[in-house]
C-alpha cells in the first residue's frame, strides 16, 4: 500500500515537473522522449521487459492483457454504477 502511494505520488510530481518544464521550454516533452529513445538497454534488462502486445478490449498497444485506459474505463463505470444519486 505504501509503495503504491509512493509511486502514485512520484508519478504525479513527475507530471507536474514536466508541465513546469514545458512552460519554460515547450519542446521539453519531445526532448525527454528523444532521450529515452536513445538510451541503450542491456540484453539482460531487455529480457526482463514486458512484451509488446495488443489490449484484449480495444486492440491498442499494451504490455498487459487489458490496457490502463480500458481498466480506468471499467473502474469509472463501476464507480458511477455504485453512486447513489
Ligand atoms: Zn484497451
């Protein structure tokens, strides 16, 4: 639970940081993507990476059987169904 909260907080802070960078230099996100694409990954690290596959629901690229967007849609639907308005 603590690890999940920590990862969520780090993810939120990272997004906020990137948004701040984009205010200073609009190409920041593209620069970050380019840097990531040029990183070299060792063969042992590459072997541990998840396989690229298609989401079972929408067909979009995902590393899991169902992509995060579809998981969020299902959870949002369940949340709305449980709301008592
Ligand atoms: Zn999907």
